[in-house]
C-alpha cells in the first residue's frame, strides 16, 4: 500500500506541475522540421501556408518557453532560427523557433533572415501615430487627420506598375463590399503615380478603395514603406495596429482589430 500511495502522489504532482507550468509543456511541431527544411521550396511553401505574423499567436523560443513577441521577432531577424507552427492546444495558436545550422540550405538561411528582419521592422511601426495628412482623392473628397478621427482606416500603398498590387485588387474589392454598411471603416489607398495616370488606369481596372495620389516621399519617408503593396491597419486613435504586404494577412489583421 505504501508503494502504491507514493506512486499516486507522484502522478498527482506531475499532473499539477503540468497544469500550472504552461512553459514546461512538450510542444509538437505542425510538421517535422527535417521534412520542411529538406529543400528551399518545401520550406517556402510551409512558411507561406502556416506562418502569419498578423495573427494573434503565442511566441515560443527554441525550448518551448513563452517569450515576448518583440524578442521572438528579434531572434528571427538575426537569421539563426525559423518559426514553426505548433499543433494548436485549446484553440491557441503557437509559433515556436527552431534553430538553423551550417547544413541548412543557404537559400533558406538568406530568405528566413530577410523575412525576420522585415517582420521585426513592421513590428516596430506598431503604435506609431500616422503623420498629419491632408489629401484629396480622385473624386475630390478630402481626407485629413481631423475628419478621419475615430475611424478605423485600412490603407493600401501601391503604384500602377506593381504587378502584385494590381493582382490583389479583386480580393480587396470584395473586402470593401463586405463592409459597405460600416461608415466607421475607411478604405483608402495612396499611390505615387500622377492623378492623370491613376484616372486612366481606373477606367480599365476596378478598385473600390478611395485612390489618393501622393508623393513617394510621403510614403517612404513618412509612412516608412519599404516594399509594395503595403497594407496598414490604423486604429481609431490614429495609430498603426498592423503592417503587412499580403492581402490575406490584411484581412486577418482587420478581423482581429474589429474583434478587440
């Protein structure tokens, strides 16, 4: 009886420790690292399909310990690790860092570092107040820091010759359509093409965002745009909530912002 009692106590302690220490739980990666990192294309496909920094995720280090999102992205920016999706537990989305080594495909190392640096720089923009603006769209409507107060702004930065910018427009048109009864949400776009070029472009291509011709200087030096397209979710306080380059990421970020 004494031995059985000790076993029961031991098991109870293990269960209690496991329940109270989330950090110590074993985590199971969504897919085996060896399979994902077998070659560049397999990693690229995995990353694009499973890693979305616009999501509300719990960041884990290489030892499955919860860390801050800033620390997580800082480590990614160094290029020594890549993120893996962890099998979801209780509906929580978790990303865990996995270390790279000298045998890792060089292209994976290079592109993973670039992705990490980009994600970290976008993270640093979160909370930034949008610089004062006073712009007029192609239809003559004025948008400025005062008349957009209290509204949620979905902003796209683009230009006509950007193929990816144009390709995503049908998807964005559907997003605008789905929120047509929400006057508290503004869909604005800024392009550094001339008013004449933009007007001509829109006679051939439908785009339901308000289109505002601006200078490249405002986009790159004020908004800190480094690639196109770039999407900003700007909260009702006029501060950047999320920055991303992909339309699907933008949709996820918009939904998360609306659910706050």
